[in-house]
């Protein structure tokens, strides 16, 4: 883990910190309007074929950001890493905080984790994390992807992906924090599972900048506080 990221949502959403591995970069889920306008201005100056590809990516980005905001995602990071052939593969990490059913996240997580332990074939397993009780769930599915759909297809372009999700009790025991990692490099699922578990083990609800106690301020010379301090060494 090389850098510490903070995820802060609405006022009711707790802050949290987690390690972000090499190769991941945060994306802005609330881009400023002037930035979008400048991007569009640059896009229209591109040659025809390049402009078409750029428009596809921009439409995909717009739809993705809209979907993430609709799901109350707090933060999102995109990763690019080389595979065994030297080709770049991508992944997307999202962090979301959701209220637990009944207001007791520990009971919800414990119930789901217990079920996972009894049914290993469902792609779930319990986890003991530094920040609390959780579980890991995995699945392979098809999802929306950038690019044009196959010739003759009426639907959007879809690709198979591996999706890993860690759910853990949030601070105060009233919320559930979800860490989700998705990649189209299905054959690298074992590697991305390790990445997700590494991030989950770094998750903290305490500001790391405040973990070291601040030095106590020395009392003013000649004050009563200094005299008491002298009396007790």
C-alpha cells in the first residue's frame, strides 16, 4: 500500500481511510462544469475516427459516473496493470457505505458470514478484519462495457467480468461498508482477490494522522501547572 485515501460522503456518511495500491488513480465523481466544457471543446477538435472513439469513452464515463452517484458510491479508483503478456488490464475499485437493515450492522454481517461459512459453494467466506467482522463474496457476470455492440445486436456492448465484494461493519455499528473490485481480466481473479483483501485489511475508521498523540504543551514558567508538574516529577 503506497498512499492513504479518504472517502467522505454526505454529512451522515462516516469518513474512512484505506490504502490504495500502485497503479490506481481516483476519479472525480463530481467533475466541475468548466472541466467538462473544456473536455468537450477538445473532443470536437479531434479527427473523425479519433473523435468517434473519444465520444464513446465520454458517453461511457458519463453513464458510469451517473450510475455510481445513483448508488451513493463515496469514492472510485481505476487501476491499470500489465498482465503476463505485457498488455494493460483495467479494474475499478468502489467504496460505498449503506445503512444496515434494522440498524445493527454486526448482526447483519454475522448472519451473512455464518451462511457463507456453511455454504462455501456460493462464493462467499467470512473475514476477520482489523476494522471489524466482514465477508468476501465473488462472482463472474456480464456487464456494460465501452465499445460498440456486435454487428446485428440491439443491446449495449457487454463483457464478462470478475467482481469481488468485501462487506464489513462500519463505525458505530449502524452502517455496512462495501469495497468492490471489478475487472474484465477474469483469468487474473486470484491476483485481484489478493488486491481487494489487502485493501480491506488496511481499512480504518480512525484518521491515521491522529493516531500519534500530540506532544503535551509545556506549562508556562512560574505557573501553578508547572509547580504541580514539578511536585509529581
